[in-house]
């Protein structure tokens, strides 16, 4: 939410925020409550629920099912962050200490599971196609994360492999957001397909930008520790492109170097940072083109603004 967020979306997001907090907190055991609410209170962009809410304007907005699906998406996303931070061994997220830092790994894993289940409960309350879309999206995200672990520390990992992985681990939830917004609002099948394609392309652009931010971002703005991907051996698009162009970098990484200071000059000098940004722009353009197939309305401008906002994180 920024000062440019339309009033209707601010109101929609407030309702959904209430649902998220109630669902994660109200029935929670006292031991679960604090870790379950920790990241919700720390911040976050609420991008996936926002997308579902905006997408619903291609049909009949304001239905309870849309709110439930939007809140479910954020809870599922949150759960994936709890687990991701254990896997990536990170100390900060949303500018706050990570859950495993504060409460230990066991709690982070189990409360992550709890949040997954809370999200699925909301999906079941929404009914219709929502639980199925949500469950299949979760399965795809898990598969993306699992495949990624098999590519760690490989400087010869292909760009195609990278894109397949981010399509699964990240773009899936954005695609589901577009689809859930559309279905819960009773949008037509072609409009639903356009929103699904929009979400997927946006998600791909978004993860490339996130991967660039891990290399060149300001931690005060991202709320995350720079250089985490490298440290964990996750070689993202800029690194892979640079490796294709610069044998010295392949050698450096093969020798076990994982420091940002040592690697970053290779990424800049080879032009890999710029090429990765171009690729993000291509996906962003693809997302915007999908909007042409949607019914008229201001929400289309909002969907385009979200795409611009994803790229603007790098400004
Ligand atoms: C972080 O997602 C995980 C990625 C897919 C890169 P966000 O950048 O949307 O995280 P929050 O929700 O704003 O914290
Ligand atoms: C993981 O990607 C995205 C998920 C599906 C959780 P990242 O590892 O890049 O996410 P951040 O940077 O930790 O938010
Ligand atoms: Mg991570
Ligand atoms: Mg990242």
C-alpha cells in the first residue's frame, strides 16, 4: 500500500488483513500465537492478496469468497517464508528477526505448517474451485523449492533451468492470485485465462527483480540481508548469465568463493546485471499485454501499476 493505492483497494486490503490476523491468531494456542503473528506484524507488501482483490474487478467484486481466497494466499505465502528462511538460514525478514532466529527451527517449521493449514482452511470456507487451485499451487511451490535445492552451487546451471524453477516457486502464487480473483468474482473463462497469464508473467519478473535486489538492493528497503542467495549457493539469473560470459567467475565460484564483494564486479563488468534486468522487463511487458484482453475499468491501470512497482523496487 502506498499513497497511490486506490481507495477501494485500501478498503479491500483492510478487510483481508483482519481475516489474516484473526485466522492465524484467534484460535492459536498461546505458544503458537506470537510466532504465527510475528511476520504479519513485521510488515510485507501483501502483493498476492492485493492481486486477487484487483483481479476480482474483472468480474463482480466484493464477494466474501474473494476476501477468503486473498487472505488464504497471504497465509500460504507466509508459511513458505517461514520455511524458506530456515532453508536459507537468514536472520532478517521484513526488517525483523526471522522466526527461527527468535523461536528456533522446530517452531519455525511447525508454525509454518500451521499457517499453511490456516490458509487451506480459508480456502475451504471459500469453497468452489478455491481449495483445489490453492492446493495445486502449494504443490507447485514446494516442487520448485525442491528442484532448486538440487541445483545449488552449480555455476553451469542453465538459464532455462532457472526460469523453470522461479516459475514454480514464485510465479505459481501470482498466477493463482489472478485466477482466484477471477473465479471467485465469476469472471468469464477468457478473462480468467488472461489474469492467470498476467500473474505468471508478473511473478517471473518479480522473482528476477528480487534476485537482483539480493545482489544490489538496500537492506533498509528490502528488509532482507544482501548476498543471501550467493551464500546459500543459489545462483540466480545475473550470476548464471555472468558465468556464461566470464570463465574467471566460474572458476571463482567453483573454488568456493561466495562473497558479494568478490562476485559483484564480475556481474557488473559482464553486463549480466543489465541483461537480467532486461529479462525482467520482458516478462513485465508480457504481463501488461495480458491486460488488453480484460474488460475495461480502472482496475486495469492498477494491475499495470503493480507491474511497474515490481520493477521500481530497483530504482
Ligand atoms: C518474497 O516475496 C518471496 C519471493 C517470492 C521473492 P515478497 O517480496 O512478496 O515478500 P513480502 O510479502 O513483501 O514480505
Ligand atoms: C523463495 O525465493 C521464494 C519462495 C517461494 C518462498 P527467495 O529465497 O529469493 O525469497 P526471499 O528473497 O528469501 O524472500
Ligand atoms: Mg530466501
Ligand atoms: Mg530472494
